[in-house]
C-alpha cells in the first residue's frame, strides 16, 4: 500500500506545483487556495506512508496490541493542519474581498485547472479502487480527500467564468468558499479519528452473521457478549461461547480455535478475536 501512496504523492505534488505557479502569475487567490488544498493532499500522502510504516510494525512489550492506532494519530494531524490551512485561506479571501484585485485569467490558467482536475479525478478513482481492494481505511479516506480537489477545481473554474463576465469579486468569494470546504473536511477527519479512538466506529460485525458462524461450529452450544472495536481494516473482538462441561479442556480449546478461524474468515478486517470458553449450565 505504501507504493500506492508514493505514486499518488508524486501526482499530487505535480498538481499542487502547477496550480500555485500559474495561480500566482495570474493573481488568482482562489487558484492559489486550490493549490494549498492540493498540497495538503500531498501532506496526507506523506502522513499515510509514515503511518502505515509504523502501524505495520509487530506488537512489542510496550505495544502488546500492535501499533495500529498510529494510523489514527496521523489522521488527527491531517485534520488539525486542514483547519489551520482553512483559517489562512479564509483570511486571505477576506483581505482580497476588502481590497479587490481582479485576477488575470488566460487560456493557460484555464488549461492548467482543467488538466489538474482530470489528474485529480484519475488519482482519486485509482486510490479508492485500491483502498477497497485492500480494505484499507486510510486509502479510502485519502481518496475522498483527493476527490474533494475535483469539486474545488470546478469551483475555481466557475470563479474564472464569473471574472470573465465582469465580476472580479467572485475570485475571493470562491476562495472563501474553498476555505469553508477545507474547514468542513478538517472537522470531518477529526470526527472520524475521534470515533476510532473512542471505539464508536461503525464496523462490519453483523450480529446475524456472527450468530450463523458461531452456532454452525461443531461443539458450540451457545454464545453471548460479542463485542468488536477498532478500524474497518483492523478489528479487534471478543466473544463468550458455551460448550458441554463434560468435554476435555483440550477439546474445548480446539472448538475455540475453530470459532476464531471461522470468524476471521467471515468478518472482513477482523485481525484478532479472543474466545472465552464457558460451561453450558443447561447441558
């Protein structure tokens, strides 16, 4: 997955550089704002690469449950920096609105925006498909981040059209709208990270599926207290199963191993499940 992030990073850097250079030459604050937005796509790629590297490390004495939460910490950093960038763009948009400066819109700046829009659309589609293929939350989330660049670029092009029709105030207004969009995105990123940290993330632990898998396992007479937490690509769970109290310990252990194996096969993203064995009092 790190290779995917590296490819996307290179493309996002090229897009951001093109936007900022031609945006500054044209004096378009909305185009520069969009360049910052693309730049944060690149930053999120870097954080994703680093987070995946450390999150993939095996458990150790200080991290007996692994390093998966490092990915969530990286998400928090992205969310906070998005909010800071939104604040800067909103300030610049307000400043340009008070002291209006009409940007110089040329065929080159329009062509750059259209070209980068096409690249962003291709990158987000590629990233989303790979994220779904690998069941990676961070890849899917980053693809949504990149996809937002498409809508921002469309807004900038709309601002160019308005300026061309004689409404120079449209450029800072569009920049202001971009700032609000980035702020909304930052809040959403922080919210999703907080849900993971507080174990409230909606996970694919369908109760009907769990019951079917567990009760279909030979030797299991019942179950209760199934719980799961974590991220869609790294779910941790525990469950209590009941077995015949007359069974030898070794046989009961074999049944618990079979329950664990079947649940991992059936539930996407299930990394670990602790099976507690209890005697069936009704037996």
